[in-house]
């Protein structure tokens, strides 16, 4: 299951349409988008950029009139902000009417391996994680429906309206194949008693895309600061065309360690070990190849990485690492690496890039020798190991 986060604006649209309830809010990505906002009303504005805790970050403003909204918006888009050491500019916002209310409630639903976990609290906190002991959770089988009796048996819920909101959210979560849904908090309009959702976080299970035509109208944006380069988009396109898995994300194009890894867990083990060794600020990319892609696809995939690496002023190491391959054919994987080396060996030598290889599976010595012979032929620096070396020991070769 691949989880894809969606905007708060989109998930609120989906939910209120699902329960057939009118609710007005505005998605703001330019000054032109303010034209539909009415005068003489109070509003709330916050970024809609797939990061949370916006109140604590000083990025949620309440009780503003239209002219104040525009002033606040202009100020925020003109300044680079920093979140978790990442700096970028805000572009997308959500504006809603400011609704007076009293009590606030928390609910979340999480997809587990064999269950759906429903969590509820009659209280709300900005730091919900630090007050988790005041919430209560139950596990619900995929074959079991959520009803009022099950809720009342496990949670203290004092109002029929709250019961119905929990049921509606849970049914919405299942009907639309969400992997995660959090409302922190929901409340009720003090005057009309209608449902108000103040903050909503959602991730869809994108393996269910084929079931939902309505998803075509939903955007799946990158996280704050993350922008897809053209060559990353090219890999995404390849990934969609093959039954295998081809993943590539550049972290910093001027860092020194470049990764060509196989299997998601192998990619994580190597990357995590590099972090442990103190090279977290030297990892240029995340890479994952699995599912036995064809030689043509893997050639294109590797070519994109090598071309980008050769543009870097600081590239020093290319790490090629796998553990056991249960059905990937090593002759394919090594042949496409050799295909790329045949093209770019001169640039690799000029930049003095060293290749570190660790591979293991049946007949892998044959293909390691083929790669070794290619590196020797072109005078490319390398270290090659197989099963006698622990998977991450190859990283000890790095000297920066």
C-alpha cells in the first residue's frame, strides 16, 4: 500500500459532499482567488502545503476580514519560511469562515495490517501526541462495521451528533480507501449547531486508484519544499508503465554520495547506515529499484541517475548495493549498469568517482566479475564485494 497525502481543501470537499452538507471555503494560490470572498465576514487562513501544527508555527490566523486576509497572504508568500530545517516559500492556502463554537473533539482512523484503528477524545490539543493518554483507541476488523453500539461500548460520547460524526467519518474513510484520516478537531456551530471541521489530515491508499473516478479531480501535491525535477517526472512516468518499482528522489544535487540501490528495505538499510556514519548531509538521492524491471527500463533509469551525478561538482561515490534478490535477474541488473558505464566512463574518470558494489545471489560472482572487468578496462576506481561482506560494510570505504 502506497500512502499519498492530499490537501486539506480536497479532503474537506470530499467529506462534506459525502454527507451532503453545504460548507464554504476557498483555495487560495493567487491574489485573483480572493475575488469570491465576501466582505463583512470574519475568516481563518492557513497554508495548505501538507505540513501540520500550523498554529504552533504561527501560520494560522483567525478572525480576519477580507482586507486583512489579503495583507496576511501577501506577507507570507513574500518571505521564505523554515520548517524542520527546510526552507521554502508558501504558495497555497485555505480560507474558511470563522465559526464561533464551544467544545472541540478529536478523532483519527489509521489503517493497520489487519485492522482499522479508531481513536477518539472528548478533548482537543494542539500537541495531541503529548496528550495521547487522554485518547482511547479500538481496533475494528475489515469485516466489521462501525455502529453506535460499538462506539458507546468503548467511548464516552454524550451527544447523538458526535456519534453520527464518528460514524460518518469512519464510513467515509472506508468507502474512499483512505490509509489515514485525522480530524483535529471538529466542533459545532454555536448558533446553527451544524458540524464544523477545523483541521483535517488525510492520506489515500493509491493502490485503490482504479476504483475511484472522483480521484481524477484530486491533486497529489509534493510536500512543503519538494519540487519534482524533469528527470524525476520522467522516472515517475517509467514507473507507471512498468509492473516493477522505479523510485528516484534527488535530495541535494551537490552532495557527494550517490545511491543505486535495490529493494525498499535494502535502500532504507543503506541510507540509514550512511546517516549513522555521519553522512546524512552527503546523501544526494533516494533510489529504489525492485520487481525485476526490463533491461530497457533499468537502462533508462540508471542513465538518469548517472547523468545527474556527473553534473554535480562534488560527486565522489556511487554505491551499488543489493542484498538477496528473490526473483530479480542479476544478469539484467549488471548488464544495464555496464551499458551506462560504456557511455559515461570518461566523465566518471575525470570526476574521480569511485564505485562501491555489494551484491549477493546465485551466480552473482559471474556478474561481479563482468562489472569488475568493465571497471578495469576503463580505469574506473571501484571496490566489489559479495556475501562474505556484510551489506553495509562497503560503506566503510567512504573517506570524505
